[in-house]
């Protein structure tokens, strides 16, 4: 009889723990409102890292190439169907074209929605307002999850030899662009009380201090398809989960073990010091 009672009690405890949200493994649901830079950062390897670490994650990206915050807000006001919406769930990826922001919001009860400025304006504070404030109100009004949290994506400085037309905004100086972007993102986050910053830009700049050098971009501004994108994904993983990327093992096939260690360390130190460059040594 005692054995039966003990077994019954254990069964009750097991059922309680498996159903109670505070104990059950939570699925992290993140949606980016972005452009090709959010494609680089969130679509390529974030899901792979999470799966390998046994973290449940649903990733969404509302992508419109070259889209600024001003344009995002104009599209939202008109409820225009201009986005390519990528959704990734446990390795399964779907892509729907001609989507509105509202449709993307309604796809899940997102925990986090990330915002970012188009890269060439990312270090110019005046270009964020009033559009980012209006977008945040719009998100709150139209999201399934009324307690959705915001994150601000700190994008990266261009390669030193970049021919991007917007590089002139920073006198074609990589470190000047990096400093402008990091300082601006911090100011904007403080003004809007956004607690979560994803420091992709600092991670890339950290990586550039190593023997890899200035080889994280494929065309002077978009990230390289393997190492660059992997480095950014490492930052997103650590930001969203609170877990150290140093404890993960996944790497893309065409990234060496040494370069993967550099990427993980660059991302980890970006989380520790999101607004300053850390020299990375293995």
C-alpha cells in the first residue's frame, strides 16, 4: 500500500511539473521587423544553435530589403502587404510573400519583437523618431501578446573598404560608424525604456580584432554567409536565452573550429560589453 501511495504521489508531482509553466521548457518566440540585416542575423543559424542546445525557439522575420524605420511605419499605417515573412520552427522554414505586419504579428503570440534602423541611418539618432515610437504603439495594439517585449538590434559597421552609398554618413570610416551606431542604439533604447539590446555590431567588431580581420562581410556590408551570419546568430541566441553561447557546440560546416570559437567568444564578450570593442584572444 505504501508503495502504491508513493507511486501515485510521484505521478501527481510529475504531471504538475510538466504542465506548470514555471517548470516546463518554454518556447521562445521572437519576431524581427527588419530587412536584409535581420535576414543575415536571424534566419541562417539561430535555429540550429537553439536546436543543438535543446532550446525551443520560433523565429519570425518581416523582411523588406533596405527598409528604414520611417518606411516601416508608413507601411504599417497603410496596412500594406509588402513583406516577405519567414517563420522557422524546429528546423522547418516557411516563407510567405505579400504579407502585412498585422499578419506577421498574428502568426504567433510573440514574446519579443525586434526593431532596427536601416544600416546607413543606424548611427543617426534623428532618423529613429518619431517612427520607432509609432511602430511600438502599433505593435502593442496589434500583437496577440499584449505583454510583448521589445528588443533593439544593434547592427554592424561596414567593412573598411565598403562601397555602400551610405558609408559617407560616417566619412567612410569603420570605427566612426561603429561608434555612432552603438552610441545611438544605447540612447534610443534608454529614451524608449527598451531593456534588451542585441549587440550584433559589437560582436562583429570584436571578431575583427582577431587574425580573421575585416572578413565578416560578403559585399562590404551584408554578413558573410557562414562566419558573419554565425557570429550574429550567436549574439541573438545569448541575448534571447540568457545562456552562454560558449556552452554550445553547433557550428556551420564550412566554418573551422578555430573560427567558430572566435565567433562564440566575440558574441559572448559583446554581451558583456555591448558598447565597446573587446580584443578576442584564444
